[in-house]
C-alpha cells in the first residue's frame, strides 16, 4: 500500500498546453503536447492518448495537471518528459484540469 510520504514524492504541477500535433509514429492514436509549466520548470513535452475526447485546436491554452519528476520515456522518435494526468472514462481519457485559472507551475498538494 502506498503511504502519504510516497504521494508527496510525486511532483504534480499545472501546465498550459502551448502546442499540439498528431503523433503519427505512436502505436495507439496520440498527440504530441508541449506544455509550459512556467518559470523554473519551463516547457516540457508529452505524448498523450487523448484523441477520443479532444481535438488538437481545443488543446491550445488548456491548463492540465502533469507529473514532472518521472524519468523521461522514449516513445518512437519522441521523448515524453511529463506524465499528463487523466481519467480513463467510458468516452476515452479525460484530462484533469483546474476548474479555475491558476499560475503555471502551481503544485498539487
């Protein structure tokens, strides 16, 4: 069983999607995302299987939550540096996002 201390090791921050494109080389349909986490963290990239619920043009400017301290993963020819958080729902993966605008880099805690 995970402990509270285990949870506190995970660095979950708010980022804003600034660029998105279809990830043609992914095995399952996915997007490449570039996410701005603000000063001190900067822009990170992620591969996200969210094509069932989101159109590319709807992602730009959206604030999301992401784990920024997992090791990067190489997915085809793309380095995914952040784990974007979402819920596996009946309609597909639904992103977890703040219900109010907050500062980029704000930490979940």
